[in-house]
C-alpha cells in the first residue's frame, strides 16, 4: 500500500515537465520566427532600391544587396539593413544626369575659341535641344563684303568638323547688319542683300567644302531689321553686325525655333 502511494506521488511530481517542455518549444519557435523576420530579402530590397533610381541620388547595391564592409552585424549574428553607399549627382546638366550633345559641343567650341584671338568676338550658347554660335562684327567678312576672310576659315573649319558628325542636325545661318546704308557697291544695293549674301557664303562653305547636305542648311538675310542693340554708337552698331549659326535637332526646317 505504501509502495503504491509513493508511485502516485512520483507521477504527480513529474507532471510539470510536460508543461515546461511545451513552453520551451514555443519559445524556440518564437525565436526562429524572429530570426526569419530579421533576415533580409535581397530580391525585395533590390526592387525597393530600383524604385529610387530616378531620384537625384543614386544607390549602389552589391550582389545580393549586401557586401563586405557594407553591413552591420549584431552580436547574435542577425544582419540589419545594409548601409547604402550614395553617389552625389548634383553637378549634372539635366535630369538624366548626362550632358546633352549640344552642351558637349558647346564646351568643345568654347575651349577652342578661348585659346584664340577670336574669343571675345565669338559667342556660343547651348541648351539641351539647340546651339547658337554668333560671329560678331567683321570677324568673318570685311566691311561691305560677303567673301569669307582667310583668317576666319579656320574657325569655320573647326565648327564644321564638329557638326558633320551629327547628320540629323538642322542648320540655319542668319546674316545681320547695322543701319548704315550701303555705298559704292555694285554687288549689294542695300544691307538686306549684303546680309543674305553673307549667310549664303557660309552655307556654300558648309555644303561645297565640308560636305553638308543642302537639306540641312537654310540661309536668311535679316539686314538691319533685327538689331540686338540701338544703332546709336559705333560700339552698338558693331554688336548688330553679326552672323548667327543656329543648330537644332529635327526633321523639318519649319520646326526651327527662333531664339
């Protein structure tokens, strides 16, 4: 009788082990879940990073979203979100972070003319979709003449060699004069004819000597009718005597924008 009583007490005293075992199992499952949640899904992280690819800053991710030196580890070996290297792109010309063809071309032209004695008489202005080159005063032609000066041919050669690489560009050449009437000229009765003759001379140079297509070229004589300064002083009249070469990408000359 005493032996049976001792066996019953032993069974009752060991019952807590089942509950304890269940609890340990649940705790283990809990920590396994924590570990699973803390592990980085590389594919999802890459998708998240790609969604920021159009921002002003670029995110560089190594293979799998993690790399040596880019992660911080906790003492238990669980990996946190990688430390992302950022690249600054503030010094870009456009939203794509790349310099346009016109801006590259303008940079080359400005560098070339900066080293010559024509730097102050040639102006180069560019935007994403157009380029404007202005030859001031009589840099291309002598007074009353539409024959290109020998000293200016080198500048036109350099420009033409740059432009010929872009066959899709449309080129408009505008001649401008001051308001002083033509005198003693049997070829050009007035400034309008002179400005047109100068534009045509540059056009002929590009077509006949540099191989441009006539369909790329348009020449316009503006005479004295589109001044950029009042014709009241010698300095201002010199500003108005100019030839402008306007370049733009397009399919039709009618799409040229006047600027």
